C-alpha cells in the first residue's frame, strides 16, 4: 500500500482499504455489474459474488451462511437487532453505558417508547462485570447487548463467559433471553466463533478491517426472531430488503478472508509491540496515564489521559504536525461534550476532555511510533505552557 508522509493513528475510526480487497471489488463495478436478485446470467454472476462472501464470513464466524445478514454497516445492524427485537416496545433490555452511540442511542429511543432498559456501568478499568449483568436480569428480560471491545479505550469484555453463563440461566427459563454483541472493534483481533461466544446476534463492519465503507453484517442464530426495520424485496430473507451492494459485499468477504491468512498473527504481534512502545514512552511524560485496562485491551488501542491539556487542542496540534488521532470527545451541536465512555468509567469530565485515542493499524511502523512520541512530548510541553489549567 502506498505510504503517505502523514501518520495515520485513527484506525478505530476507519482503516485504509487493503489493495487485495480493492482488486477483488473492481470487476463487480463494471463487469459483473448485474443485480444479484436478477435471474439472468448478469444477475447470477453478481449473486455468486454475494454468496461467496457470505460463505467466507460464515466460516469465519462458524455459522451457517443463512445466518448472515448483510447491511450497510454496524449502525444499521445494531439498529435492526435492537429495534427488531423490541418492535412491540415491550419487555426489558440490558446493555452498558459505554456502548457505541448506535446501540446507546437506540436503547434510549426504545426506553422513550416504553421499553425497560438497564444501562450497566463498566468498571473503572473499562471492563464489564458479568455479575452486574446477571443481577439485572428480570422475568421480562428479552435481550442483553454487550459490546465485545470498546471503541474508545479498546477494553475487551469476556463475551464467551457471559454467553456461557447466560445459556445456563436460559436453560431454567421458558422465555429465553437473546444475547447480542457488537463485535465491530474486536473482529480483527479476537476469536469470533459465535458458537464459543454463545451469541444470538453478532455485528461486524467492513471498514474497520481494511474493507470498504458502507457494508456490514450481522450473525443471527436460527432460533432468534426479528421484525425488519424496512419493508421491500426478499433480499436477506426479508430482514434487510434492498438491492445488494455487490462490490462492497465482495470486498467485505475478502477483508474477512485476510484475517484468516497466515501472516495475521504477525500483524497483531507487530501492532502490540508498537502499542507497548508508545504507552511506555508516553507514560514517561509527567501527568500522563492510560485509560482502560493495561492488559485486557486491543493490541491497537492506546487511550491516554493528559492532565492540564485540552484534548482537542492536542489533537489539532498533532494534526498540524502530520499525525491523525482522535479524542474521546464528540463535537455535538457546536459544544464539546466529554466522552460518554470515559465518563461511564468514572473519569472526571476535565480528565475525559484531556484524553487522546491513538489507534494503530497494520500499515503503521515502529519508525512512525518513534516520530510520534517525539512530536507528542513536544506538543504536550508547548500546550501546557499556555494552559489555562496551570
Ligand atoms: C463498536 C462500534 N460499533 C458500531 C460502529 C458503527 O459502525 P459503522 O460505521 O459500520 O456503522 C462503530 C464505528 O465506529 C464501532 O466502533
């Protein structure tokens, strides 16, 4: 992949498409351009691309191809699952306070419409305590939705353990509780075998794993039931109607296939080395600490708290120096609000504002990390000189 001069450390936001993925997609724009639902040859060739991608993804998740539903991304997957299970706005939902907004805001919407929602707070280290989930279960609980890895602090919860315990609880219940995990950030790094996770729904997204944007999927176990969000054709068993985005689906399949390639382990090891180097060097700066558990975190995630530094100022300064990171803050309607994920972990608002996410990708190098550390150290010193917090 062609390297740019700039350092891209925002891979949790999106990744650069892999050239092998791009190559696989191109024929589906101009040669196999048919509508995958048409029965003529053009349609059949496009459909073959969709089915092949579905087959690859089902192998990866260890499920049947007909348990995969293609969508436009994880936002749509998560909305379809949550709104689909609670289409009658009845019953109880358990989720966490630090889910991605596409789960959190959907849960809040359902709550406004009458669904009883319990939001579990993560522990200080950004891990969900499974006991808190089990204690929250009620007679009318219908769905538990817990993210696999957090997108801001990269902390990884033990989804397989939660799934196993929930299966035991379900054995004693007539009204079974469905289990969903938003696995968007974990997909590249963790075991995605849905049988081991004991999940009924698992959401994944292509653009976080070196695939194209605008395509995602979710696993839906055969026992799970959903009302569709949209009505139309019979694509995806009527759960997600609409003409297939064939090039994107083909690219998504290739991106998943690359995760199973033999050099994947080495890629993760390289990221871990770079991550640990940056953490070690950054913690040498006075007033810097790591947000989220040191060990139970993704190999590509570094989330640093800088005392007496404004996160957005640091982000902009780094951008001027050619480094792209992100803050834990979201810019909402002109006012900067502190990250809900960091706040839910008990981090004070002023510290949440001073946090920076560095998310590594497979194209990053140790040279970039060394350059970044130098830039970071200088930037923090300069910003603190003019800090109003002093
Ligand atoms: C954990 C998590 N869930 C869901 C999403 C939404 O994914 P998409 O961009 O495919 O809608 C993201 C994207 O940042 C994410 O990190």
